[in-house]
C-alpha cells in the first residue's frame, strides 16, 4: 500500500470513529462539531454564550437577533474547537511527563471561594448544585482552563521589542483614538409646565417663573442656590444643577448649541424646549485636543506587544488546526 492510500484510509477511519462518537452524543445532546475523535456538543456552545445571548435578546429582535445569535454561537464554537485542540496537544505532552499538580487546581478553587463567595464554601457548593455541577466536574473545568491558559502562554515569546518607528506609525494611524472632544462644564435649571416639585409653585406661568429666576441670577443671585430652590430636575437639583463636564452628544441639539456658544461664567437666556424652560450656565470650557504621543507611548507599546502575542498564538493554533480533523455540524 502506498503512502497516499495509507493516509487516506487512516483519515477515513478517524472520521468513522468520530462519527460513531457523535451518534452516541446525539442521544442526549446535539453535536456542534467533531475535533479529531472528540465531540463538542450544542449545549457546550449554549453554555458558553448563555449570558451574552440574554443581553442580545434585550436589544435586538427578529432577523437582527437571529443573525447576532448565529454570529455569537459560531464564534463560541470556534473558541471551543481551539480549546479542544489545545487540550489534545497537552495530552500528548502528558505522555512525556507534563502535568498540572492537584494543588494548583485546589488553589484556584480556594481563590474562587474567597473572592466570589466571601470565603463561604457552603454557598459555593450550593451554587454549583443549583447549576447542575459536582465539585469534581467543576475542578475538571477549571483544570482545563488552567491548561489552556498555560499552553497559550508557553507558546508566546515574552521578549517582544517594539521600535519607536512602530509606535509612531501606530499613533499616526490611530490619532482619533487619543482625541478628547470639546467639552463644557455646566449647571442647568429646569422648569417644566404643569405640576411643580419642591419649592416650585403649581400655579401661574412657568415661563414667567423661569424669567424671574433668570433675572435674579442676573442681579447677583447664586446659580447653584437658585437651582436648589427651583429646578425640577431631581437628579441635579440637590447639587445646584451641576451636570459636570459634558460633550456635544449629551444634550439635544437646541440645548447643545446654546451651551457651547456660552463663554465661561456666562448664563443663557431662558431656553424653551417642548414647554420645558432651561437656564444654562457654563463654568468652564475645554477645547478639542489630541493627546501628544509622549502621553500615550506606554499605552501604545502595550497594545502592540499584545498584538504580537496574539499573532504568535494564532500561528501556533493554525499549525494545530492544519494537523487536525475538524468537522462543524451546526
């Protein structure tokens, strides 16, 4: 038998074995993918994305939701395939003596109990039971996570050197990421037509009341004191109408145009928007600016090193994928 025919028969045998395992798994669960002789189930994929899917369903509906869920599940499946390939590679290393000591797993579990359950082991065990896990199974999952993390790190050179030229090129390409937009620090008094709150009366014209408040401020009344007495914006009333630093996309267009046209210390006329009256004071302004490269050099260097790490890991994973039998079924 020649070499080509031999490898063809071996590939067929592996595929048949994996398919037989998949048929067994389908009795209790759907099969999402086969990685060499091991199966990844649909429930594993759903378990990985369950919380994120719930968040998607709160934002999207219809076809958009279906597309987002499909995209997320496919990404999760690819991640599970990579994890399975890494675990299989570790098994080969175990034959040569590699291992993860039990105390490493125990330390991880103790850290989880301490940091996530306040040291309450009973609460930890009850949570596992509620989620359908035994302590043994949980340790197996954590062991797999440790193996995957250790294997990924072992394949990454920690001595990456990023040149000043690379940093400058990255900065030039991504300058907008280091831009700070124009901002104003403002206070605002809000008076609404209809029922009043706090010290604001329910009778009379709210427009007249707003003009009266504006006149008092023009005559020397403190803006923050007027806001505490009269503003109907409950979220800022007690802090004297303080909105802090805002950008142009914080308020609606009409209020934004007024706020950003004011000079520091200047108070606006009464602004009417949908029968609500606003009085705005700008305390300070910041012009739009781009951080100089000296301020972000370290951040850029860390980003570039992380990119190089990911490239190295992906090249290693590509070699594992190339040698593996992978069949995606869902």
